């Protein structure tokens, strides 16, 4: 097992990893920018290294500084969390070359899934159903029109290197293709320095259902059920639940087995998430994330497993500590992303948290790194915490969530808490009857 692990991240996820390490008796090294000197993960880690100025490009994304921090402190492993360098195959490769373990799959697998076109092609060959669309990249508008004619409108033009919902444009008819195509390309080029795009049929009422998978070096692979992440704004998740209110036991087993078999065939090691859109009782692969997800706690709450510890154990060469038959799901879990944002416009709200009182009691988990008096720096993601509720049933989970939201006090900045308070009064949410476009429609009604 590792002796000292460097956490190449910040915020709640840095703390989440640190907690797993403490329980495993692994020493921790926090890295931080000058904007994060007072951050909780820095205070609680055994050692800390300041690696640069606030801009992420010069700190949390600065590979030479992070490798130097490993060497100075003698860290033998790095956990990248999510975001930042977590899906950067180059980073994994450099660590491999320095004999430092990367807590995640091999650089080869990160690279394979990082290009969405290659990823789609790979999983399709392994028997995973994909969204109908182009075979590979689409080079020009004429080609785009030809494909659109075959699959039918509306279509979605997507960036091969996409992430965070960027570089994605819809065309509802042939007249819209030319503009959507060039906008998707321009946005992709600006965000990912890669203007390769491909085309998918635009599904009109899908749910976002993702399967958590794990694989080890022996080729063992399991799935840990699904997460329903259909409540989204701007193609970004804001509330996630497990199990999905609309997936049957049989559907879960079927897509789970197909996913786990693909992971085993790929010889994929570590945690991964296979993301699907689900419409008319069919699953359609959209992408695979080769890292821990923000919403991993809902899976932990219904399986009782610690996914971060499992990631660390697998990266140290241990076999998976469970087999498929041992995985049992209990009750229901819902996660709300608490963002420092205006709850209507989602414009970020940085500044000082004047008072902070998190809810407590049975079935309530808070993964957060903020505290009263903490100053939210304006440089990073607006996620400041996650409220995770678990209960025996979905119904009980919702009433517990309502109670928790009523107790939650964060003053000094704007947060998404008032939006959640409103949403859980809504019948569609109560009945679990919402698709990925539901929230946008709901918000535009009173805009
Ligand atoms: P990213 O990596 O940018 O997050 P994804 O491919 O995972 O991109 O898609 C993000 C979100 O965009 C999905 O959860 C869904 O809401 C929407 N989306 C993606 N592909 C489609 C599609 N073919 N039809 C409808 N919506 C889609």
C-alpha cells in the first residue's frame, strides 16, 4: 500500500480523498495555489506545498510543479480527484515515467476514452449501444447534411474532445446546419484546441443514466448500479439520484452486465462511469469518464462501499474487494450540488461566507470544504459542497431532503439552495418524471 499520497485537487473532493487516506493510514500531501492557503484540505493534510498563483493553468494544471511537489515530499501516489488533470493522459504518463502511481486507469485508457469519437467506436465494438450518428468525424457542412438526412432532424454537433457541455450545437433543420456546424467548431477550438466534431441524433426526451463500473488488473469487473442525473442546467448536472426512479431491476442487470463485460474486455483498471441517454426504454452510450465523478456519493450510500478507498486499493495492485454477487443496493440516495451561484441565472457568486450551519441527523451527509468565515475565491468551479440524503425509500428521501434544505444556512453569498427548496415541491420532481431538458423548460417559464 502507498505511504504518502498527494492530492492534486482542491475543494470538497480534496477533502473527500484526504478522509479516505486518513482511514487507510496513508500520509497526505495537499497542494494549493496562493488563493487557497486557508483552504480546509491544506489545514487537514499532513503536509502541504504551495504550487503557484491562483490561475489554475499555473497551479492545479501545472504538471511540472505537481511532479516537483511529489519529489520534494516523497509522495508515491497521486489522486487527481475530478476536473483539473484527472482525465489528462499526459499527466498520467509523466507520473508513470516518474514511478509515481496515478490513482486512475492507465494513460492508454484515459486517452482512448478522452477522444469521444474513438471512445464511441471502441464501446460499440464491445456491444454497447450508442446514439445513432456519424461514423467518426465530420469534415464539412455537406457531409453534415448528408448524415442528418440519414438519421433525421434534429441533430447535435458535438466536439470530439468535448467536456462540460461545451462545443455542442443543435440543428433543427437543414437551414440551421451551416451556422451550428461552424459555431460548434469555433467553440471546440477555443475550449479544447481541437475543432474535430461529430454528429449524433438529438434525443428529445431522454434521461441521463450512468453506470458506475470498476475493473482490476486481473480483468475482474463489476458494476455498482446506476445514477440518474437527468436534472441538468446547460448540460451540467445539478441533482443526482440512485437508483433511478424509472429503471427496472431487469434493465439495470442487463445494461450493468454489458458495461462490466466491456470493462473486463478492455482490461480497464480502476473506477469509471459509462454515461448513457435513456429514451423509449433504450440505452444509448454518450461517453465514458475515466475518473471519480462528483456524484459518486449516491452510489456509496446505496451500496455501502467507499469508492475512493477502492480506487486507491486497485491502483496499489490489489484485486477488487468485492464480486458482482456481493453487491446489494439498499434504499435510495439523492445528491444536491450546492453551488455558489445565483439560483436563477447561475451567475457565480464569490465572496465571504458570513455564517454556515449545515443540516444534520440520520441519513444526511455533507461533502464540503467550506466553513463560516471562508472566502470563496473567484478563480475556480462554483461547487462548494454536496448535500447527500439517504433513506429506505425515495419518498422518505424526499421528505428528509426537504427537512435538510430547511435547516441549511449559508449567508454572505448566493447558493443553489433556494432552487432546490422550490424544486422538491414540484410534482414532476416528486414523481421522478423529468428528462434532461426539464429544468431548462421549468426555468424559462418564469424568465
Ligand atoms: P460533456 O462531456 O460535454 O458533458 P456529454 O456527451 O456527456 O458531453 O453530454 C452532456 C449532456 O449533453 C448530456 O447529459 C445530455 O444532457 C446532453 N446530450 C449529449 N448528447 C446528446 C444527444 N445525442 N441528444 C440529446 N442530448 C444530448
